[in-house]
C-alpha cells in the first residue's frame, strides 16, 4: 500500500514542503530504502524508526519498504523526518487512521523508546504553513511555543510517537497549543543589559554611541588599552529601541534555523549582540556549509555585531563585510542553490591606534615607527572604512575622572531620546518600509532630507578635500548629520550638525 505524509525542509530561513511517500511491497528483499537526496542523518533514521515502532508496540512489516522524499532534486537533512517517516510506515501498513493525514505536517526526531525530541527550524516552517497549504502542525512538545507564535495555525504537541498516532485516531481528545503569555517583556529591552551610567567620563564617545543608536550608524572606537572601548560597545544594545513584533519574528526565525533558541522558547525579544573572536573564519562570519547556515552577521540581524580588536581579524575576512553592510543581506552560493540570509545589523568595532597601542596617548609614549603604523592600518581597506559612519577617538581617562563618584546618564534616559529619533525616521520613511533609520537612506533620500545651506556645503567640501573623502564617505557624513539634527529636534541641517558629523572621522584624520 502507498501512503503520503507531509513534512518540510529548511532552505536558508525559508521552508519547502516535502512529501514523504511510503510504499510497502511484497517483492524484493526486506528492508528500508530512502530516496530523494537524504543526508546521513535521514539515512540513519531507517534503523532508528524501526526500533522506535517496535518498542512502541507497532508492527514493522518484514517487507521491502521504499520511502521517497519529494521534490527529488532538493537535498534534505536532519532528524526532523523521523516522525513523518514513522507515520508514513504506519499509514502504509494501515495501523493509523488515514482520514486527516493530508491536513497535517509532521516534524520531530524520535528516540528508541518513542520519545519525540526537539528539532531546529520549527518557526520558519510554521510561518510558511499557510503558504504550503497546511492547517495543522505536529511537533515535539518542546517546540510547541516556538510554533504557536504563528496565528491561525493548529499546533499540536506530542511527547511520544504513541501520542501522535492517538492524535490521528482521536483528534477530539487533543487540545491545540496556545501561546503562553510568558514573554511580557517581548517588546522591551532586557533589564540585564549593561547600563551606560557605569561608564566614567568619555562624554565624546557616549555622544557617538547615542548617535549610532538613534540613526543605526556603524561605529568604530579607536584608543589605547584600558580606555573603555569594549565597555562602551557593550552598552549599545541597552540604548537601542525595542524590537518590533515583525523584527522579533525575523530574528527568531534565524536563531531557530541555527538551533540557538534558549529553552525552545517562543520568541527572541532582545536585540542580538554577537561578538566573534578575531580568529573567526569567513564562513563563520557570513555563513556557509554544504547546507548553508547563518553566520555571525545574520545572527546579529536587527542587533549589534561587535568586532573587538578589529585589526587582528584577517583582512580577507573583514572584506566579506562590505556587501552585507551596504545591502543588509548576504548571499551564500552553492552548486545546487543560492541562499539569502538577512544581515541588517549595526557594526561596532574597536581597535588600538597602532601595534603598541599608545599612538597619541598623553601618558605612554608610542614605540611604533611610521612604517609600522602604516602597515597596521593597511589591514583595513578604504571601502570598508567608508562604510563605517562614526570613527571615534577614545582617550585615556584622567585620574580625576577615574575617582569621580558622579555618574552619567542611564541607558533608560538615553534610550528615550533614541526612540524619539527612530519615531521621526519611521514617520519620514513611512512609505518605504525597508528604510528603518537614517543610516539606510539612499541618494534620493539625501537629496530630499539632507539639503545643505551655503555654509554647510562649503564646510563639507572643505572636509572632502582636506581628508580625501570618497563620495560614499561624504554621504555617510550627511546621514550622521541628519541624525544629529533629529536629536536636536531640528528639521533642517545646519552647519553645526555637519561640523559635528565631520568630527567623527578620526581615522581619516590619522591617515
């Protein structure tokens, strides 16, 4: 007898419907054959499923069982096909009710005692269920809250294979899973975020951090060891606006595919903060693998990617950042397919000004030669630095600043100002939903929203000539100036806004 059960496979962060066809025939040697480009985990499911069904009290026919995964040209991976294969065998051997089989999509790994184990990528599949023509989803109990985020989908959680069979035979006895209201802080930043008031002094750097948060601008801190660069960078998530619901869904889909959801919860409600080590490879940063998986830049989507000691990263690895910083996504190309991962993040980097770390320091003399400093900065290409809006010098704290007991503004106060600027940007770009902040403005937006008077234009032209700025770098100055004006609640750009934006080109002035 032939049966067909529905499951799904992940391609990038999207889902593709997969049919699991099972045919039990009388001819041929007994055994299970799986067709349709399965990976090793699916091939291993042959013995896993047989043992599971026997231990659960079902009869596994001692006949030739052919399992075909459609479409045949799509590579399938992972143990999530254990449950659909098990149900397909039971359906083909008439050990389960077939009436509702076509309405369900099944996901889950099985252990030998029949227990259903959680799998990755459930949210993208649940989100695509309506488009796939599926009304009901059966998942392991630990994945239910992740799937229940999607409205209009009937989600059923099961702890073992016997419950799945009982669901198909007696669906009236089973309740659909509803989303538990446990994430009240879904649309608020984490209270555990490091607070900006812990930072002593550094008013210039704090101001740059606020501008970066308000406008979504990329930022690099340059300063000697111990000046507070890393401490400042780790305070950025605490002053960013909260995730919107749609953004939270995007972030959760990516983390679901990567298998990074904490406790298989419902949603990621904090802005991601990723800080890869400087020994990171290109694929770990941008994503890759035979079955492409998201890298650090996609895992920091809608959040912060912090690259500490930027000049210690390999130059070719840093060059991978250029396209995502410009486009907000990364394309991973393989022989059989190309996968697009979102990568709209705020880049924050830190570095010393020279190999010894003390160039320009008021206390410790620099021991590097001009040639050494030149080679040091040569690791960072011009096109990459053009994409960093704010280049900020972080100087050593003075003794009185270290011992001073007064504290600066808290993250909460700064975040309120940041949210006001983001609200202005949302209103300004309401007809263009892909533009979320000033940093994402295109040339046509600059012409409309960043008009300069004669004084401001001459100031910018002088900076372009003096610093040797490219057209892209000058556009970045205008975007930063627009954010500074928004923070001042000014509709038009003024010379002081442009002048402050030009100040944040520290590295350009060092060259």
